[in-house]
C-alpha cells in the first residue's frame, strides 16, 4: 500500500528507515508497465553564461580552479577579479537587469554564515548550498523574493570546506541525518560548469550515516551515472503536467527528458524521488496530471526506491511583485481573491489555495498515486 498523505501539511521529511537504516520504500512496485519512455525527450540546452566572474578568493580555492578548467575546456571566457566584489550589472530597466543577471555566473566563496546550517522541514534535517541562483526561467521561481538582488548565479568555490562542514551536523545518535542541497539552486543546471553535485554525491557516498537529497528540472545526468554514491543519495526530479512545463518552465528539460533522466538515475542504483511541484488546478488539470503520472509509471517499469513530494503553488506579496516584473505575460494565477492567506511564525504570509481546493488536490493525487505506485512513499503534501 502506498502510505497515505499526511493529515498535517507534512509528515516528517526524514527518509523512512528501519533499524538498519535501510529505506522501507525499497520494495518493487506491484503494478508494472512494459514500455519505456517513447523517446529521450527534448534535453535542456547546456547553459553557456555570457559573463563569468571569478573572485580573487574563489580563484585560490582548489574547486575554483577546477571550475576554471571546465570553463576553459568549454571555451567560455571569464574574468578573474582582483578582489571579491562583483561588478554592478547596470541594466537600465528591470527586464534588462534580469536578462543580464540570468546570463551571469559568479564563482565566489560561500560566506562563513553558510557553514551554520539551518533545518529545512519537511524536506530534510539540514540544508547546505553548492550555489545560489539558477539559469532557468520558471515563472513561479521559488527564489524570487528569497534571494536579494538580481538573479545572478553564484557557484561556491570553497566546496571542500562546505562538504567537510556537513560532517559536524551528522547526528551520531540517529541512524540517518539528511541534507538538502537544492534550496537555492538547481545543481544539475550548472553541473557541466561546476562539477559540484558530483563531488557532493561522492562525499555522501562515504558517509553511511548521512543522506544527500537534491532536486532538478534538468536532464544531463551522464556524469552522475558511474559515481560511487553507495545508495546515500536520493536524486529527485521535479515534474509537472505538460501544461505547466511547456508554458511556465523555460530553459529546463521537457517532461519526457526528465522522465528519461529519472529512469537512468534509477537504473544506476540511485534512490529517486518525484517532486510534483508546483501543483496547480489549471483547466483540465486532472487529465494533465494523470498523463504525467502514467508516463512516470511507464518510465519506472522496474524495481525502484521511489518517494513523492507534493507542493501546491503559493506566492507571497513580495514574490508576486518580482515575478510579475520578470514575467509580465505569465499565465500563472496570482489573484489573491482566489487564495487563502497562510501566516508563518515570522509574521509574514503567503497565498495558498483555499481549503476545499487543497483537500480536492490532496485526495485526487493520493488516489492516483496509490493506483499507480502502491509501494511508493508519499512524504508530504503542502
Ligand atoms: S529551476 Fe528552480 S530555481 Fe531554477 S528558475 Fe526554476 S524554480 Fe527557479
């Protein structure tokens, strides 16, 4: 039986485990479907930033030099700065600044504050960061309003220190401590430039009491397939109905390419996860999401350790303003009149779907997932 959706907004975020720390969701799905995905889909174009800056401190780091070697190999020009300040982007309009920022990669060192990890429920015990920013153009982007300034992608050069720092957050009294690496970036979208998620996967492969979790909308998984992950990483793919992926997630891999990537990761022995987000009741949403779930079932037609995370669309007043400046023609529904206000402990609020709509979405997805993936684990619905 698929585990039911939690009654509270989420259940635990922790990987389910038995006394040996082995995931209980490893049993094969009961239902099987013969065909593999029809085609590999349309891959995302590998990002080639127009402007790359390497700060002086970042250039001194071993990983900073590794990134520079990758840039050289890809024929991407860069400027090594004399200090650690990045130049101003200088766009004359918001749209121009946005365009410039989305074409800019900065190689910097993460500040010391980044080494003081914070919890990230329900996804994991701790969040750590390989980078901040992302080259894609999702019109609901989670980073809008949570990262200050123009959306430049900053990749961290002091990666070795970042990974070693994680060791001090592994709880020796618990079988497993989980770490989330994609709160502020899509690590696979910049992997060809940084190699950072590969190194993180290998680092966690040597940590039997820790598990890495990360999520992507990209599909270039080749470099990950032969890594020594030792089952310590759960690779999650963000999925949505075609209506959303085609209209609202520019710059990412299409749905079929993501499914194909997920299949390949699972074949390489990774634990995998489907992050269904952001869920939204567009016209004919049931048909759209049923199609997505069915294609996922067909892509994973073998024994696989699979989890689901379900996140509905939400926005804050601040993120709405930024997103409407970036994407003035978006088809996303930002009408507060059709939403409920949800307050948080910081006395701010976000707009979520009203209770009846949330209940309908939760019940529908619970039933449809149960029907197709009886052995999978639904970690939370929010
Ligand atoms: S992939 Fe994630 S971080 Fe990147 S633009 Fe889309 S929502 Fe934002």
